[in-house]
């Protein structure tokens, strides 16, 4: 078909010849230019393709495709023909004259294998798609044998040129192409086809009258002419690849459905024929055509036909080869330019129409047209290669510096001048151009991309609102919508600066130019102030504020509700308030209705505002509040009483303003003086009006002596004496019995009557006062009255006296005590009988369960007890009662605090009889006595025992069970010589004391906390030292023993040594510490020196020689060296097995040793010794003829173990002397030694 169009064909025929309902031959015919000699010649070379750069295609693949279905095609044109045939694998042609009279160029193809009859609908669609972009071809007919099954025709309106304005850049990015002109025209495609079943038989075409479909569509085409300007180098590369040079001129063509064409196509047939579905892509993407449709989409709703170079498969655009990609991209860029020019032309047409469109219908139609254009050129990712769509889209926006034109509510404008609509703002935005709602909804994808990705447009913002406010006055409805939007805007988290807010409040005008939101302070609550009442100018009109929530008005505008008191300040200045009875009544009713919800302070403000206003409606006109009376004040008929339809509704307000509920007392007293009224008539009237009396009137009645006293004597008085109510009592028998003044009362008295209640409220006493009843209950009142008064006081205490009663302030001794005729104040007596031992008063025991509520304590306070104990300790008889006193104090032990016990610990209150003067009592403080004292120490530590209960209290005060280590240490420092003399040779008593002290040094460390005491212990002769008193000196060299008796002395630390070397002790016999680990640790703590460390020893072997004895011993030691470390842990080893193996043994005549202790020097001969070789890291064991293996063991143990004792020596000696077989039987590892001997 493309070849036919290139050959200027106007019509083609396609004939499918069938046999047995399959296609066996295809005839393709066109009425274009006949084949020229060069065409015949080129046809032979099918791989070269058409060298004409104006023609589509490369490689000759168009004709080559025939061989996929036909082995021997035959071509006839202009009376000549060419046949193709095969010999083996080689293709040959035969050419000659053709006797056919047919003027059409024909391609005859006999099928290699029969093929199925094509689907008429699908084949029609393919042909229609191909016909869309042909320049010359206008008619296509398809025959099945001799039956016409498809006829397609194309009608083209004469194209009109479209002006390219100077604002467009007509060059591609690398200036390879230039768009020189554009022609736009309309196209009509018609189709007539048979509608047959899917599996029909060709023979049936003659037998059955099938239905025929006739349909038409209308399209718009834009043809862009391009000049091509490429370098020679690039042209050469193109020719190498495509076998043809780039053209000097080319074109691009777009098929799209304009708004009118779209409507015409839709109207012509409600259901568009499936034949044209691919051409009418809107709103889907169009495709790129290269004579036929490729698989590549354009990204927008237009089809594009261009001389782009396809891939070998001819289904997509070649963007892989660098040269072809550059060529194709440059061509596609100008396709984007063509799209933009077409779009802007459409906008210009809409602009011209819009300016003259007034009717709502016309504008709605234009909005649909604009939405259609914008949707048409909205780019989406193209497929399969998204780069194609990106190229077109980028050039669409980049080909001009002018902003994209769109239709707004103010006409066609640059997109940067238009705002995205906000439904919440449309009620008041009129001047700012926004995208019409219809366009925004239909083109939502474009505007999201334009805003978020391309940054072409933005939302309506706060500055736009300010601009709108600056340029016009808003109506009331618009202000309502504006404020509703502002609340939503702020509530959504948007920040408004102080400057912006100030502008907003200042530019929003209500009603006139001077009344702005800045002047507003309040909003109206119709539940408080009716909407028909006058309000201040700073109140927002209710018609506006009613649409908003009160909390939003407060939060976002800073307005507060118009309160009753603010309105009252405004309305009180209205002249009508004192002139117009109806107006005044309405104002007062509003105030009254809301008074209960008004604070005390605001009520007072309202009172002050109206109290001086003549605004109270009465039966005698408007009066001041204090001149008017409530309606129920009828004692005198000439009073101005208030007039309201519902008096109860204004009662609280009238009370607040001071409208009188009762006649003032002065008037009452004046009018009563004229009549014959007694005090009974007065109390009856006042009682009936008691709830309406003011506080100062009640105060007057309480303080005025109005009431007479009952005359108990019955004598006639010249003048009635009158009293205030608080000095009189109710006329009860009890008050009479107590002799109290009683009110003169006629008739039966009852406290529950209105009169009785009123008099009691004025202060009439129902029962004796606290002061009176306590005076009656205490001496010297008559015993009978006193007893009755006391019982009455206790029985009625909770009801009548509890709140007023304070035991600390009672000065009446009215409480009977256990001692007869003894009375006390609540603070002077106690309930617990045990405290009597300390001379405290105790309540009479039959009252002990009733007086606690009167402030009588169970026991005296701890401070009182301690003070009393100090007083009692001065008396001799205290010693006899001490046990009981201490037992009572033990029962109070939990009441004392730490400071109390500290105080008692220092106070001498513990009695002990003098051992020498038995009648004499000596007082000690708790820290000076003990409960137990060991034998021999009673002379130094006083011992007490008052019984278990009393002792528990004394223990809490500081008495210790026995002397502490600190006490014992002080005893030794202060009286060691005296104690030493008293023990009379019983050394264990003294040693036990030292052991106690030693234990404290080792664990408790109480003595260690007293450095001064330790210093004294170090300097004083307080330690037991041992010295051998020898009766006969006998030295047995090496055995370390000597005869003598241990003698004990007291000495100081600097003279006593720790006996840690028996040899040194035998040599010097110094004062040494007792050989107990516990005592030795104490002596070391106090500074006693180690005898071992204090002696300097120098040894010199004499007559050194190596003998059989020494060799044998050395061998024995080396052989058994491993046994000596058996079961010893590494941290116990001083020198290891290797040291022992290297130990040399030598025999000497003797060893001379010099010992020096301080200034004392001794010389002795020894038998055995281990010495380090002079200047060498080696050691030698020296033995003499007198040495024995026990001595050897002792010296070796001392050198190989860090710590050793006699057990280690014995163990070593056993290992050294026992036969190996015996050791093996004992379980020692001697096998290796025995093996070495073998």
C-alpha cells in the first residue's frame, strides 16, 4: 500500500482467490504510475530498497516480505511483466512483454501454502489505519473472488495554512530540522463492509444476503513541512545504514480529533464502527505511523506519521543506533513543537469565542472544548519506549518561552496567572482567575502533573485571598464563606504570619469601608442576647457568625462571646431605659434570664450599672431599685411594688439590684410606735419576712434590745427591762433549773415554729453556752447543779459544744479525779491509772471511757514524763518506786523519740545503793551501768537489774547488756594496773578482755572509729607479754626448744614482739605476744613488731665439702621433687619444682650464725641451712653430721611454700623418708620415679 501511495495511486484493489474455503492466490492492484526501467531493474535487487530519500523504507523489506507467503511472485505493469523463480537455492527473474490489457499495476502471488480467509473486521481496521496517512491513495476495495466485501474511501478537505508565530522556536534542539509551514485540514473516512459470521464459507456469499455496515468518521490532520539540514558526515553515516541519504525536505503529519470532529464522529454513529476504533484514539494514546501503524505510542492522543527510521522488524522506532536515534529524536522534537502550535491555535480560537460568549451554555461548551484540547495534549508514559513520549512532551513545553495557555474563569490566560480551584474558596474568589471546575475535574491528571512536577501552576493561596480583598468589597454571604474557609485553612495546620493576619483582618470589610474585622471584638450568642436587641458595633453580625462554631471564633479570630455584663454596659446608656416602660422591662428580662450563669463579680458590675437607674417598672411608674418593693410586700398599701408578667422570672435580678422584700426597720418601728403592738406581734411579722431581711437588718435585730426577760419572781416592775436575744434563753425547764435568763414568752414555746426558728436565728440561746456550762460543772457551784451540769455537758457535748470546745483553752477545773474532792482541767489529768506512780492526776475511773473526747489524754506527754522523772529523782523515796516507774515508762517506750532517749542517756536517774553506805542512793546515767558484768570487773562496771519490763526501758535509754569492747579498751587504758592487781594471777580474765577487744578489731571495728583511744592503747602498758624464766638452760641445736616457765607481764606495744621465729625467741628470750592468732592480730594492729623481721641474721658455713651423704640427699630431693608439690595450688608456691631440682646439697663441719636484735648480738652454731650462692641465681642446702631429715624438711618447706606450718614440715618429711612402694600404696604418683630407677 505504501508503494502504491508513493506511485501516486488513487485506488487499490485486493483480490483473495479461494479454493475449498482457503486462500490460494492474492492479487494486489493499483492505478498508479507504471514501473519505469529503473524500477524493473531495482526489483531484481530486492535487498537494496528504494533509494529515493522521499520514500519510506529501507533494505527493500517491503517487497522482500512477499517471499514469506509466495515462492514465485509475478509483477505486471504498463504492458510488461517479471516472473520470479528458483533454481535450487538461487532466485532468478524472467522479464518480457505482457499481453494483458489491464492498465493497473498488479502483484500476483500464488500461496506457498493455502492461508485462511482474513477476518473482514480486522482487515478493514488495518486498511483504515493505513489509509489515514496516505497522500494520494483514497479508495480501497477488497474482493473475495468476485464478491466485493470491503470498500474504504477517503475525502480530504482542502488544507488551510496555520500561521507559525515568532514566539515559537521552529528548530529542533541540534537544528537538524526546521518547521517551515503547517497546513491543517479535515478528513472524512467512509467504510462499507459485509458483516459475516466468524466461520463463514466463501461460497455462501452468493447464496446469503449478508448485512452491510456503512460508517463514517471525521478527523483533523495537520501537516508540518520540514527543512532538513545535516552535515555531510552525518549524511554519509545515514546512507551507510539505510542505503539512502537523508532528504532535504520532509514532513510530519498528525491525525487528531478536534472537539468538533470528536462530536461529529460520535453523533454520526452512537457506537463508532470498530473499523475506526484505532484512528479515534481519544482519550487513549495515538501511535506512530510509518506508512502503517507501529507498536510505539506517542504519549498523547494524536497519531503521528513521520519519516522516522524504524527497527528491522518495522514495529518500533530505532533509538538504539546512535546515528538513527539522533535523526529520529530531532524529528520527534519538532513533532512536539507541532503539538504545541496546534494546542495554542485551539486556545486562540477559544479565546476569541469566549470573549463574545455571555450565555452560561456557551461558556460551558467552551470549557468542554478547552478540556478536550488539554486532555488531547496531556502526555503519559509512551510504550514500549517511554523516551518517545518524553521527547514530545519536553519540546511541547520548551518550544516557546510563553507559558501554556489555558481557559480560566477569566478567559484564556497563561497558566502561571491561573490558580487551581479550591471548592471551599469558590464562594468568595471572583477576580482571581482559576481553572473552571469542569476543566479541572476532566483534566485532573494534567493539573496534578503541572503543579507537582512541572511547576506551571499553583493552588489558590492566602496571598490570592488578600489580593481579592484589596480589590473589592465582599457581600455578607461572601464574608461568611471567607470566614468559613479561614477557619478550615487554619485548622488544617496552615501557618499565617502576624503580618498576613493583620492584613486579612484589616482588608475584610463588613458593610462599610471603616468596619473591618480588626474592629470586631465579640460575637453574639442569641441564647443570651436576642438578635432583635441593639448590640455594640464591635459585635460581628449574627447573620455571619451563626455559621461558625464559637470555639473557632475564639481560637482563630480572638473574639469572645458578647457577655451579659459587656452588653449591660452598652445598653445601660440607652435613653429608652429610663423613658420607655416596655424597653426597660425587656432589658431587665434579658438580664434576669441569664443572671444564674453570671459570676459574682459580673453580677456586682451589673448591680452597680443599674442601681442608680430609674428602670424598675412599678405600679407607680419607673423607679430606682431601692424605691421599689416586691409584689408580696403588702403590709402597707401605698408601697410602689414591681409589675412584671412573671415576677418569679426576675426575682433574682430584683434582689441583686436591691428591690425591697421587706419594709425597712426604721419605718416599721416608726409605724409600730403609733399603734398598740407588743413584742409578740413584732416577732410574728418579722418571722414571716425573715427570708427577705438583709444582713444589716438582721444585724440590727440581733443587737437591738427588744426582748423582755421572764419575771421568775412574779413581782410588778415599774419599767420593762429589754435584752438582746443572745443574752436570753428559750423558756425550757432545764434553763430554768440552771437559773439562766429566759425570754418572756406568752403561750407554748416551740423551737420548730416560724417565730421560734427566727428568734434562735437572732441568737436566742437554746442551751447554756460552753463558758456557762463549764462554770456550772466546776466548784464552787452547788454540788447538785454541778453534777447535773457535768452530766448535761458530757451527754450533749457532740451536739452542742464539740465545734467550740478546745481543751487547751479550758481554765475551769471541772473534771472529777480518782482522789476524792479533786478536780482538774483536761490538760491536768489522765486516764491511765499507772501514771499515778509518777504523781500525775488520774480521772475518776468510772469516767475513763467518756472523757477522752473532752481532751483528756490516756497518758501525759513524753516531755511531761521526762520532766517529772527529773523532778522525782531528787527525792529519796524515788529509789523505792524506781522499779514501778521504769515499768510504767517501759509501757510508754513507743511514744519516746530518738532525742528523748539521747537526753535520758546523759541524765543520772538510775538509782543504786552505795556498797559502802547502804542507806545512800547513787544515781547513774544509762551509759554508766550494765545488766551483766563478767567476773572480776564489777569494781569497774556498775551492774543493775530492775526486772525484764523495766530493763527494756533502760535498755532503750542506753544501758548495755555488758561492757562493750570500747568500754573494755578504756578500762585497760585507764586502769590496767589496778585490774592486773585485782585479778590476782588469774591471767585468763585479762586475756579474755584482750580477746574481746581483738574480735572488735577484726570484725566490728568500733574501737577503730576512735583514733584517740587507739593512740592511748598503743602507748599504755595494757598488753600481756610472755617471757621465759629459765631455771636451767639447755640448748639442743636445731630443735628450737628450751626449758623455762612462761611468766606474764603488762607491757606496751613497743616492747613486745610477735613470736614468729622460735629460734630467735630461744636466742634472745624477749617479751612476746601470747601465741594465739586472734591476740597476735590485735598486737600487730597496735604496733607490735615481728620478731622474724626484727632480727638480722648472718650465717657462714665452715668446712664445705661434697660427700656421699650430701649426694644421696640431693638425689633423693631431685627424684621426689614432683611429690613435694602434689595437691598444692599454684598461688601457694613460692619456688617451683625446677628450683628444687637445681638445689645443691653440701656437707659442712658447722655453720656459724650471728643474730642481732636491736643492740643485742648473739652467736650460735647451727646444723642445717639453705643459702643463696654469692652473686648467683642458685641455692645450696648445707648439712652437718648432726643434721637430721626433719631439719632438712623444715628448711626446704620454708623456701618452697609461701606460707608453712608444722603440718607442711611433717608432710614433707614423710614424702622424703618413706619408701616409694609405701607411697605408691598410699596413692601417690610414684610410677614415673620407679620407672626411672629401672
